[in-house]
């Protein structure tokens, strides 16, 4: 099991900050649009570091986009259950628990990084940009405006609708 964070940054004019990822090996988001984020460092995990996930999402967003996040809040937690999933270019898929943060305030200007090119996408088009099927489900949950915990399970390249669920609170 791996652990990570993602940032759902929505500007006041209704655009979401996404990253257009380049084609590359061993990246499940290769060639897709995704949110900024990444794996937790060891010092960002565990009970002794309750702010570790927050530090991770701020660090990852800045490293990948050059944007400094202000006042992020935890919006949801998703288990990406990849046990029965197949990827074209990710040979050893792991399950991921991902903490998803939301913010509307930021500082800085987007800049390209090794992770890809920052792009702004209007809220009504987020589910239509090229992305993983599980990400499209995640955007649906994020756009509900509620906090949530969910599981996104796959069979092959598709979402397993029976094994995928969400609780809103």
C-alpha cells in the first residue's frame, strides 16, 4: 500500500489547476490530465505527524506547478484499489490511499516541471479531459461539494461499479 495526496485547486473564476502529464514509462497517469500531488515522504506519515498530509500536498503542488497553496482543507480520502487493474505502462500497480485537499486561494504563477505542464480547466470540462477512469469518478465526488471517503476499484481497465463506493458527510 502506498500513500499520497492530491490538490483540487479551484480558482475564483471556476478553473481547476491540472497537470498535463507527458508520456513516460511506469506512470499510471502518463499522457493524461491529473491533479497535482504525489507520494507521502516517510516524515509525512504516521500518528506522530498529524500535519504530514497537509505538508505533502503543499510541497507536491509547489514542486509540480510552482503554485503556493493557501488555506487548503481536506475534502476527501480515496482508496484506489488497483489489485485487479491493468495498466498499459505501469508494471507493478500498488493500492493507494490518497488524501485529497481543496483550496481556492493561491500565490504564484504556474510553471512547467518534470511532472508536466500546468493547465487550467473549467469546472464543467474537468470530467472531459483525457484522464484515468478513476479520476473521472473522483472529480464527480469532488464536485458534490461534500466531504467524502470512497473506494475506487477496477477490473482490467474499467471501474468496477459494484466494488466502487462513496460515503459523503
